[in-house]
């Protein structure tokens, strides 16, 4: 297993998602509702200056999966990012079933498949036309 990526500690959870993806934007809004006022910040990695605040977290990583930067600077990605963020809430603890051997691999594979095809599934929302690069 590869060592966990570390970046500049933000002091609170920060979730980086794709603000040009309708599916990701909707998921981010749902996450914000689930998380309430826990201090977790949700930021589109496409906003100017966002990635510069987290050295080592690249646009390529963010294209492949949602990133959760923990308060100490450790970075968790994909479905595990959601499980860790929501899993601290009382009902969110049910998500820890994710760690059942075999189930985690299955769910991660499904996540990667959806992430890879997210623009075809839900469309894009790019006021500047930057999303055209995703449909080469």
C-alpha cells in the first residue's frame, strides 16, 4: 500500500470536489447538508488558488476522485473520503461497513467507474467552456 499523501495542514477538514461536474456539485451539496456545521469546508478544486493551498494534491488526483484533506494534512480520496467525513456523525457511523473486506474493493471500483464517466452521466457546468477537455 502506498504511503498516505500529506499536504499543508488546513486545521479542519476540507473536501475538494469538481465544481464543473453536476454530479459532484450535487454530491457536495448533499454532503454539506449531512455534515451541517461540523467545520468541514467544501471547495471546488477548479477555483483559483484552491490547489495552491494544498501542495501535492494535483488536479489529476482531483479529476480521478474527491479529496478529503484532514486537519493534520493527511489526504484521503474517493469513497473513503466520504466515509471518513460523514462517518463522524452519529448515523454516519453506519458507513463504516465500507471497511468490510471485499465490500471496500467493490465499492471503490464502482466509485472509479462513476468518477471516470461523471460528465457523460450527469453533464457539465462550465461557464467558460473549460469542460471541453473532458470530451476529447
